[in-house]
């Protein structure tokens, strides 16, 4: 059985002690470290090895300091899953937590749900994981719709496996013209190569409609 390593970021020392004891009773969970403020959390994130972070959204007396700490930890350890801890149930909090890189958020009074939430986050089945995937899908769809009819025609041929010389001949385009269209297409899709563009679209299972002529 693999053990899920948990990193706590919370300014209430009594809560840290209680939750550490509670989580460590689970055979597959282990609290590997704790921080009480954002700077300490960032410093520990550089040295600790952890899988899931439980992050209080409001550290010390600074409102939503946990959000900024979450963003920094997300950059330092992008593979780690972040669960935000709140004392309120507000839609705005969920949106902010999502923006900070969290995959879930739980009210502190629902601490009994933490073991399940930690496992779900670790196994990529947390609520916001689904939101992240949907956001990525919609964003890619939006970007594809920004392509002109000519750029989309080129993209479709690339996706079908045509080489650059084959596309030039099929569309009767000069090499310089085709390269210009491909570069514009890649910029709009936010990728660096034609292969990356096709792989990203395939990865999210999209088959968007053709643009209107």
C-alpha cells in the first residue's frame, strides 16, 4: 500500500496537532510537515516531499493569505494536489481556490471528510479536477474557433497526417504563405509545434466544428 504524504499549512497549532493525529491514524496517510504562514510554507515546500497539501485559506490575520501561498506552492510543486480549508461555504471561495491551483476545498467543520478528500485528490478524482479538465476543453475549443477558415483548413490537414510539402501541393500554397499561416495558428492555440497542437486536441477528445465560411 502506497502512503500519501500530506503537508499542512495552518496557523492554528492546536488544529495542526489534532488533524495530524487524526490523519496519521489512517494506514495510507502520513503528515510529513506543517507550516503556520506563507513564507514558512514556501520554504518547506522546497525541501519536503509531499503529495497533498491542506491549505488554510486565511493564514494569520491576513485575509486569503492561503490563496497566495497556494499559488506559490503550486509553482514549486506542480504535481502536488492542494485542498483549501475554509470556515465558510461561498461560491467565490471555490472560484478563488480554483484560480490558486486547488483541486478541492473543504469547510473545517467537515474535517471527517478529509481522508476521503485527500485520497480523491491524490488519485485525480477530486471535484475541481473535473472543472480543470472542462476548463481546458472549453479554452481549447475557444482557441480553435479563433482560427480563420484558411488556418483551420491547414490544421485539419496537419491533424490528418499530411506533411508540409503535401499541404503546399494540396492547397496550392507557397512555402512562405503556409509557414505564416501555421505560425499564426500555433500562436492562437498557445503551442510551439504542429505536433503539440494535434496532441493537445486529441488528449482532450475534441472534434470541434469547422468555422463558418
